[in-house]
C-alpha cells in the first residue's frame, strides 16, 4: 500500500470509513454480465385506485459492516414518505447482506402484498432478489450495471453516467484524445471500461490505458508509460479512476513529478474529488474535472435529514429517498400499471436528492450531474447539473 503523505495521515482513517460505505454498493461485480437481462421490467402487480401500496425495503440491518448504511437508507426512505404524503406502507426486511436471506425476505414481502422492492444494497444480493420475485420490479441501491435489466433497476451512481458526462464536456472543450490511468482492481477495470465506452459514444478516443497496483513502484511504472504519450502531445486528457480511499492523493502528487503536468493535459476523474478539502493543495488537482450532484438540492436534502434525525445522512442515504420519491410520483397517476417497467422508465424521470434522474430501459440510470473543478483550493462549478432531460449535459 501507499505510505500516507503528511496532510493525510490523520484524515485517512476517517476517509476510509466514509468512502468504504459508498463502495459497499459499488463495483462488487464479480457476477457475470447480464444476469439481470430480459424484457423491460414487467407489468407488476395491479394497483387499485385509492389502494395503500406496500413497498418492501430490503437493507442489511444485521450486517456489522453495513448496519449504519442500512439505517441511513431507512431514515431517508421514511423521510421521503413523510414529505411526499404518499399512501404507501413501508415494510423493512433485514437481508443481513446475504443473498439467500435477501431472496427469502423478498419472497416473504411479495407474498405479504408488496408491490415493489426497494433495495437491497449490493449486487449479489440484488440479483438474488430479482430472481426470487420476478413478478415485481426491484429498485436496487447497487451501481453495478452488469446486473441491471429485466425486473432489476439500479439506483446507484454509475461510472458509465459519470464518464459520459465528463467525456461529453471534454469534447465540447477540445479534449478528444484521452489517456486512462486506472487502478488494477475491479473498480478500476469497471471505470476503465466505462471511459472507453463513453469515448466511443462521445466522439473521443482512448490513446493509452495503464493500470497500477496500490503501491508506489507500480504507480511510478504506470506513470512512466503514460508520460511519453502526454509529452508528445498525443493525449490532451488524463482520466483517473482512483479515489481518496485508495491512492488518489499519491496520483495527484506523483503524476506532475513524473512529467504529466495539469498545465499540459486535462485531468478528469470518476470519483468525488470535492469530499477531501485537505487535498486541494496537491499539485495535480488544480483545474481537474469531476462530477457532483446539484449542490443546492443535495445541501437541502442533507439539512432536512439533519434536522429530522440529528445527524448527517450517510453517503448512500439519498438513494433511499430517491426510491420512495419515484414510487410516490408514479402512484399519483392512479393507474393499474403505475409500477410497471414502462412507468418506471418514463422519459421525464424523477426529482432526486441531487437533481433529476431517470431509469433506463436497460435497468441502468441516468443522473443529472454538474461538472466541477478545484480552483484556488475551492470547488467551482463549471457546468451546472441539467434540470431536465434532452439538453446539454445528457
């Protein structure tokens, strides 16, 4: 592992604890691609006008590692229920983070009258749940897109969505030739693939791609291989997959030292660079591009949550709110098919805690993201999160 640089020694443990919770739902994708594939959603159980609709919330309450995440998701879901005033009965089931238990609880919930499932957290448990209850739709908190499809939709923030937003913004500003520097683990490989796909769709090209293990020797070797591509002018963008919980601080320090200056190439990243202000003085971060949700809407959600529960929401809490908010919005139509696959994928999407989002026909999601940078050690929004679909930024 990397040795912590001086500004990060005290904060490293706190960051690891916080950001590890985010990754619980992300990139645990050892499942084969396409386990959730199939026709778009399903018609779902019929909804009678005026009926109280039962929603099953599946969270890992008894999982010692994910218990705080589970509570935060439940809190946010209940807050959404209170704020929307929807005629929903929310019933919580404990998955313990285990696929078999998750599948059994989902079957129990649907047999008891649940019309839709919200959760569970991770990809493996989500896939098990979707298989166990094929007659209802499942809104998983995972962001592993390889499981999406059929009756399984993922609500989590995906690398595909982030990469496309940044590639499109980069191309519009003249960044078309991208070098990718990725971690050699599963998240890094998923991120690399997302960048490559986004480049093809967005009119850019990946001119180099190098992976590294989380140690100084491996990172130095990867930088030595990337540097000639940048120095020759063949790359005008450097895309990073790393996060603060791993080696991002070292990348920001070492890349400029190894001939990859942010003055000559546009740094871009798949992770949230704004969450560590103590790293804003690192040489590689100034002027780099990353995405974030709508600041005003995210802050408003966090303030309401804090007022209601007396503490800040966890990093995934907004997904619980978004799921209930989407269901509540659809139930306003008073249709028998209000929770069908075609209803869930409506083009207008939904209002979420961080801005607009919509569920796609392939089970993935698209979220409105702002493009931001670090300028003079401050977060600066370069392109706000879109407020509707179909325009720039989507």
